């Protein structure tokens, strides 16, 4: 579980670094990445992950974390915009 949190936060940092600003969706990105890394680790155990740290599947957890962050980014783009 600790590695899932670390992998999720690292992937969010990379997502923000390459994607630019996150502003109000940052907490949602962090939550999606951590849950995605945790789910990806379970998938990696079941299917077998080529890049492992002990029993933790690094490649599958990162891939599912990025899918979760992409879903958050897409949903936040489709939502209403703030008018000031």
C-alpha cells in the first residue's frame, strides 16, 4: 500500500510536469493515481508484471494510475467552466 501511494504521487508529479497546470483538480488527480496504482498492482499480481519491486508490479500500477489521471483530466475538461 505504501508503494502504491508513492507511485501514485510520483505519477501525478510527472503528469503535472508534462501536462502543465492542475489547479483545482490536483486532489482528484492524486486520489485517482493512488487508487489506480493500487488497482494496477492487483492486476500486475494476477497477470504478471515484467517490472517488479519485490511483489509490487511497477509497470502495471503506473499504467493504471495514468489511465485514472487521464479519466480525471477528460472529465474535468467536459465539466462546466467558471465565469468570472
